């Protein structure tokens, strides 16, 4: 597999859509590949920050305007 294919597996992993065999392949690969490990860690950090970001209420006029 190429790194671009592993990047797809990273997305599947964080979307909880990866099967166990691909998950094992992904973790085996990121132990050896610094580029993919960095992508994995960056995605993990970004999603962690987003999880901690408070939700805001969208103004009603905004919802109407962009329907």
C-alpha cells in the first residue's frame, strides 16, 4: 500500500469505519512511516480540539438565508 492509501485509512479510523485488519495494517505502517505518523497525530490533535470547542446557536436569520 502507498502512503496515500494509508491516509485514507486514517480518515476511516477517525470516522470509526475501519475494519480490524485495516486498523492493524495502519498501526503497523505508522510505526515505520514518520510522514503517516505525523498525519495521524495531526488529525488526532485537530479532532481533539474540535471536540472541546463549544457549540454555538446559529441565528434564525442565518438558517433562513442559507436554506
